[in-house]
C-alpha cells in the first residue's frame, strides 16, 4: 500500500518552516566556539593548570572591566581612539574617492598618476611610521595621517575599478540621449560604480580601525585603547590586556555590523529607484 502523499498546503508549510529552522539554529551556532573557549579558559584558570600570571581568570578580567568602565578610563580611551579613527577615515575616504574617480575617468590622469599610485600601494602601511613620526611627531596629527593612508588605498582601488567597469550598454544609451559628461557620470557611471565604491569605503572603515590600534601602539604619545594595551603589557596586567583586546574586537564587530546594515539599506534604495 502506497504511503499517503502530503497535501500541497502541508508541503508549502514544510518548505517555509525548514529555512526558518535552519536560520534559527544558525543564529546560535556562532556562539558555540566562544562559549567553549570561555568554558575552557575558566577550567584552566580554576584548576591552576596554567601560570595564573600568564592566564588570569575570567572573573579577574570582569573585575578589571568593571573598574575601567565605572572609573571612566575606558570611555576616555575609547573616545580618543574613535575620534582619531573617524577623522582619518573621513580624510582618507574623501581623498580616495576623488583620486579614484579621476583615475577611472581620465586616461591622461591615469597615465600620469597611475604608475606612481601603483608603486605607492605596494609599500607596507607600517613602513610609513618612521617617516610620519619624523615629519609629524608622535601626537594626534601623526596618527590621523597614518589612518588616512590606511583608508586611502582601498577606496581608490575600488572606486577606480567601479568607474572603469560601468556597463558599455548604459554608456551607449547615455550617448544616444545626448547626456553631457556630467550627466553621464552622475546618472550612469556613479550608480553603476556604487557597489564597488561601498566595498572600498567598507574596507577603509575596517582598515582604519585596525590601523588605529597599531598607530597608538607604535606612536605611543596620547590616550587611547592602544595605551590600555601598552599599560597592561608594561605592568604585566594580563587582565587589562585581555580586556583591551576584547574591546578592540567588539568595536570592530560593531563597525562591521553597521556597515552591513548600511549596505542593505543602500541596496534597497537602489532597487526602489530602479
């Protein structure tokens, strides 16, 4: 006897429920590794299997976190780091957009500047530290210059590629309708290049945050998250070092999440416009 076949309604409900179950489970799977790592960390510290000076307990890190938060030291350091990061990101992004558009639109400008930029982007970012420290000292100006360089390169590369790769069919339509060069750029090239440009801006945001910690660690003058890490390292306070690393990771994760939300909203707006 043949088994009864499910009705179309049952099949539809099953098809809808299965992705939801998969998605629901996927939200929690990402927590497995962090929870397991924290549990192992707690067990090692509890059993004294590792030198307590090298691996402090989670409780001590939490106590240090509370002290830093309540005392206000974390907020001062975080505020200083974010101010530098956002300033360098803004300068590097605006400069990168202008340079990327010029390289993508003007063959003459690309022949004149392109080879020099291609050489420039091969230089390791941290190789600029000695020169920047001599020219600008060890203060905030030097850090902002360093962060601007970190944000500049990905924006230039992605903007240039996006502008160059505008669909030829759309450019042909613009010529047929008699668009001016400015209209062609504003109405055809720029919208087509928007995804690549956003990718460059997204990378610039991440790179500039990572460079912020490097700049504060190497250009040591001033207050910042990097200063917390240096202080913990110099005084052998592993709880402060671990807490500082946790803060760096959380801020980076939040930036990534905000960038993804902005990307989805921009894509939705572009879809509505089209």
